[in-house]
């Protein structure tokens, strides 16, 4: 994570919602995939994808440090990561979610992800495989003025070919509007 970026690291905070107004917004953010981002720690290109079927709920809140909006976003992202026979593969996929926000509007973002679609082809014995979501990070992207989500996916295959084709995500964005 870059210096100056903010995420919720501590225990969850309780937000009081007196007279809260909730608005449901359904967005399908099919943004064209941009060039692969460079992961400066590993010096390899990170694959990018598009968020699909994105759904957003915006709630008016009384949050910390002047934050007054909580955006809850869920959707899917198509990916393609594969491991065959006795192979280990780890890739970090990135995609953009949520409404456009300026740096002053964005406070924090957190997220979770899960595997939504996988294909397994058994080849020989022993037949086992492991699929993991190693990490999910969500932070404001100054170039696109949206939240950039990074999901690290790992696969270990032993006697099988395993392909992950889609992940589901849930992102919460704390903002000041």
C-alpha cells in the first residue's frame, strides 16, 4: 500500500444512523480494461479486468472525520487463472468499482472476495487442489478517480487442472460528499 493511502486496519467502528436515508443505485460498470498495472514489489504486470453486474447502496451516515456516506458495492469480476498437474499459481487481479470520487471525498475502503466460478479437470492420482483468496485491498486510484480493488488468488493443483473464471466481491467505501 502506498504511503498516504488509508484503509480500515483497526477494529470495526459502529456508525450511528439516525434518520439515515438509503438510496439504491444499480450500476453496471463495464469500464474498458486498462493497460496492466505494474506491481512494484514483484516487477510483474498485474492482470486487469472489468467489474460486472455491480450493485451499489448509498447510505447517509454520521461517520468519523466528517465522513457522511457509506457506499456498499457488490458484483463480479471475470478472471482467468489456471494451474495444471503439480503447479502453484498466484496472480493479483485489479478492477475499478464504485462512483467517481475526488481524493478529498474518499476516506477509506475495505473489501472481501470469493471464488464464484471454477473448472476442475481431474487427470491422475493423487487428485487434489487448493484455491485461496490470499488478500483483498481496496484503495482510491488517483488516475481513474474510483476505488481500485486488488484481489490476490492462489491455486495449488496436484493431479488436476484448475481454472478460476470469476470472483464475487463486496466493497465498502467511506466518503464525504
